[in-house]
């Protein structure tokens, strides 16, 4: 094997190292390890994101093969860059692949081609190797992107196997094979069950090939308890009922559930089977929806993996899409103009909603840009929503011709907001300037914020400098002394909340700076909704990249989504630029009703540094309230300025023991479909594992 590290690994006295590595892989979350990625930038304009199965920190552990997939983009020139890898004495150029999700997310910054991603892979002999990834930043000039040590141990890693991971087209083909094999048993089961919810499919759109394709997909269903109503003429004489518009079709629906479809939508053959099975398992459900995919103009469709029931996301765009089953008894009297209007009106009457985590519909376009008449319908639907819910304001597009909207509300009330700021009274060097964190934070709030009905409570240490105390007093702050020698931010926040007199609490780090003057109004517009328990804002690093745009908890570990991406990044399905429901938001900027804060006991002081904000959000969710990320609330965040970063193992263990089911799988983030380390909504499918007994050794492509 040669000399150096390779010789040491193979040396008999160190053979237990291989067993330890294997045990570590098994003990850790194999899915987290199996989807590790690295991201960053080269200079101000070049960004990259690379998914490398098996990457664990600075080392890649594998049996005999390395694969790298991802993208390198020059946003200044608006183009993808060629990239390659050096390993084992070989130079491997990345093969271009379609990445419609990347092109869509960066649309505000660059008009990227569909083939803006890449992939490469190679087999390796056992032993250590050095992987180096490079990008061609200028013609003939290759800049280093990433490097790591690769250990090929030529052993079966048990629960971890990088060959369980595939791209979406490969995963899609596998799902189609599984469905075809199960079709006969699905038909037999559907025929024998006692409760068979019937479905009335309403197909909107003119006659022609598109509508014929939709009807054929209905005829191919393994669950056959359905009828159809066509909105518009039926010159082909299909024999289906015909209605002049959606409202008339809803009034005529005879089934237990209504399924609105557009001409050109094609259900998978098992779509109604899975939706009906979910309705059968919980007959009290009024609305069920599943994931979808859509054409992008390339060879591969773009999937839309939807979150769990998200009433505030629905006020930004029709994320329910298709397929969705609405209880017929609740829709027959709804005067809906279009599908989005129906979704908004219907969900004002019920919250019994279930997400079915399967891709069950193919649509002609993925996140299509609306026609003027469609956008006008969406505007009317949202304005009607505001009127029916007693709110005043306007509807505006987020831009770039997207069917996604922003509600700019006029607040009907101006409740007192108590801003609680825990502070250690530190200074920080920011952009070459010394910043007095707490004083400048408070001054920012007073001078830049347009919402005036606030009180500011600062929780300070006994060693706060006298000049800082004087400055805070001059800015109209009330202070609360924290004299415990142990650092505990949760206890500080609870002390500040005790002193607060406002109807709403705004928990805020002192290491933030106001960007949007109406940031408090934006938080209040969400917090005033009766079903909302916590609202968080969009936080940016000083360089303008995203620090916080929502928190997901996967395999026991909370993490921020799309950290480090540009501010203008749309995210996945508008996740970065539109209000969105999550399981948690960061406590660096968090608004909640004072009543709710006290009802759940405030922050848990057993988490002095980490996880207290996520723990609080989980407690609020147990009340049946929702958590909202509001991107129009924008602040700079100089993260962890008042303390040294790092996770305490005891806090992590306690957090996982308190919330075992909540930390296993996040309902607002499809961990079977997206990368989880980091959680960027990057599509990176994983297939179910086969039983270990008799399982063949993993093999990659030759």
C-alpha cells in the first residue's frame, strides 16, 4: 500500500481503526452522512454547492467509489462554470446535467441554462486518496473549490451505503416500476375495503389533447371510484358531465371528495389509491394534497415536494396545487372563480388537512409564470381573502413574473410590543468599525424603525460599563439585572419577559442591525393572526448572504435552511422570498404573544445557550399554533458575537430526549428528497433500503 497514512491504516496494530470508523457510521445518522454537501464562494461572484455522499467533516469515507454532483455558478456573468476533480492520478471533468431547481432559484440574479449542474464519479482502490475539485473561473485558469481526504476502506458500512442515493430521474423510474408491480394488488385492495371514498374530478381547460391526456390518466387509476365533470365544451362527446365554470362544477359534485385538475395534468396510476387510503385512514380529513412534478422545457421534470399544512404559505401562492382532494360537502356552496380561490376559501372553514408525501401528479409546467388573466384571478382571490378575514392592504407580485405574491397590510391595531434584548455589553469589529452592540442595536430600533409603540427591555450583566448604561437610559430603555455568574440566555429572556408589559414580545439579539424600517409591522402582520404562535424574520450576514430563512430539524439536529445563499435567491418554491411555515425559527429575532409565551412557560432554562428557541417553537406548536418565517422583516445579524460558537453535547442530548418524534423528521422539509447536511432544499433523492439479511455488497456503476 505504500508509505504514510495508507501504510498506517493497513498496519495490524491499527486495524481496530476500521472497526471504529464503521461503528461511527452506524451509530450516526446514515441519511445525514449520506447527503453531506459543501458550499461556498470563490471571490464575490462565484458560488458553488457540491453533494458528496459519504463526506463526514474533513474526510470522505467510502468503500470503493467517489461521486460528486452539484454546481458552480458565476453570477456576475450569469453562467455555470466548468468544474472537474483530481483524484487517484486522474482528471475527471464533470458531465453537465439539468438542474431546473437551481435555474429557478437564481432567476433574479442570472438567466441560467437548464444544464447548469454537473456530476462525476470514479472507482478507487483501497487506501487513502486526496480529492481536489477545481472550477474554470477564467479560460484556461482553474481555481481550487474544495479538497478532502478520501478513505476507501473496501468494507460494507452496514446502514450507510452511498449507492442508496440517486438523482430524481433515477428515483422516478424506480417509483414507476414499483407502482406497476403493485397495480394489481392496489386494484384488489380498493375493491374489497369497506369505506371507499368516491371522487369527482373537475377538469378545467379547453378540449383537445391536453384534456384527453388528463382523462386517460383518470381512466388508468387503480382506484376506480371516480367520476368527472368537464369545465367547458365537450365536442368529443366523452360522456362526462359538463359545467360552464368551476363554481357550477363544484355545485354538481356527487362524490365524497372533489379533485380539481387543469387540462394537461396527468395523475400517476396510483394517485387516487394513495389519496383515498389516507382519507380512509382518517375519515375526518377535509383536505388532502400530495406532491407533484412539472415540465421545465428540458428532458427531466422538476418535482415540488410540498410542506405539511402551511396556511401562511398558502397566502403567498397556491402551494397545494395538484392533486388535492376537497371534501365535497364543504365546497358545493363555494363561489370559487379558480383553483387558488377555492383553496383560500375552503381553508377558511377547516384546518383538518393532511399532506401525502408522494409525487402523484405530472403537470405541463413547473411553477409556471402566470398569464395576465391568471395573475388577475390570483390578485382577486387574495384580495377576497383579506376582506373575508377582516384585513386591509394590497397584493403585490414578488417580481420576475412569478405566480407568488406579497400581502402589504395596513395594521388594524398598534399593540404595545415589548422588545427584550439579552446583552453581555460587548463590542465587536464589523466592517472595520468598532460597534457597541447593544447601544447601536437600540439606537437602530429607535431611529430606523417606523413602528413606534414599543418598549425596550435590556437584560444586562453587573459589569455593564457605566457609559453604556447611561446611553441605554437616554434611549428610553428599561434594564433588568442578570447577576448569575453562569451564562444562560434563556434565563435572561425570561427575566426580560417578566419585566415586559406589552401584548407582544419581540425577542432580539443585540448583534443585529435594522435593514427594513417596517420590520416590526411585518412581524406583527403575521403575529396578529389567531392561528400564529411565533414569527421570525430574514437575517443576513454582513456580506448580504442569508443567515436565517427558517429552521428545520432533521435526525435530531436543528439547522438553518439555505444558509450562505444570496439575499435575492428565490429558494425552493419561493422558500426564501415568501412567508412560509416552518417547525421553528431562530430566537435571534422572534415575535410571539406575551400570553402564549407565559402559557408555555417561556424559554426552557435547561438550554442555557443552544436549542432554547427551537424548544420554545415546539412547545408553541403543541398548542396547535403555527410558526411563520416572514422574509420582509430583514435584519443584519453578526452571529454569535457575544459568545464563542459551539454546540454543547449535553444540550443536544437533552433536546433530542425531550422531542424524540419532532426531531426525527421535519414535516416542513422532505428529508427523503432533499439534502440534509446542509438543508438547502437541494434535490438529492434516497431510495428505501433493502433488508440487511442476504443483501448483496453495494456496487456502483462500472
